[in-house]
């Protein structure tokens, strides 16, 4: 019996050396984690497979239509069609590039005016001039709000000393009476 007691004490000391109560932290972690049963997992996987399958089917159908369309064309029409596709792709890329350039410029303007860069997503506009106008307007509104807020805050939270009449009554005020006895 004493041997079992010594073994238990040894195990407790070993647990304390290893970082204490590992079973308690494991139980606490399980409470915070969301568990899924097999039906939940099957539903999640089924939804994802359905989305991917429909996406693939749409892509396959569009490619099939494109192949059927080009199969009916002559060689000259095919080359013309490929040229049009490439021009559309180039125009799309140029539009994306110009959007990125405008976004970078607007980011720099916001930094210069010391406005938060998160405003970039809020301030709307497709052209640089429109966005610059929106930034300037926002800056004036924001600075007016800041100054109004500061002045109102100072009005509410500042100390205004009482108005003095200029006449000190040394006889009735015990503090002033003590100062007057020199």
C-alpha cells in the first residue's frame, strides 16, 4: 500500500515538473472549439463540391460554346476572333492597371493629408479627379469635426475659476484672517 502511495506522489511531482495540470487545459480547449459530427462534415463537403461543380460546369459550357463557334469559322474569321479576344483581355488588364495606379496615388494623397488610409475604400470614384475632390471634401469635414469636438470638449471639461469681486473680506474668512496677522 505504501508503495502505491509513493508511486502516486511521484506521478504528481512528475506532472508538476511537466507544467502542471495538462488535463485541465485540454478540457478548457475542448470547450472553446466547435465540434462537428459526421452529418455536419458531409453537408459542408457536399456544399463545397456543389459550388465547385457548378463553377466547373459553367466554365466547361462557355469553352464548349466558344469551340463550337470557332469550329464554324473560316481561318480568317478565327484569326479575327482571336485578335478581338486578345484586345479585350488587354483592355481589361489596362483598366485594372489604371485602377491600381489611381489607388496608389490616392493612398499617397491620404498620407500627405495625414488622413487614415482606411478611407481609401470608403471614398468613392472612378476617376482621379473625382476621388481627389472627395478626399478634399472629406478633409474639410473631418478637420471641422475635430475642431468642433475639441472646443466642445474643452468647454465641458475645463475649470473656470469663480468671478472675484475684488473685495476680500479678511474678517469673516478664517484663512484670510490668519494671513493678515503678521
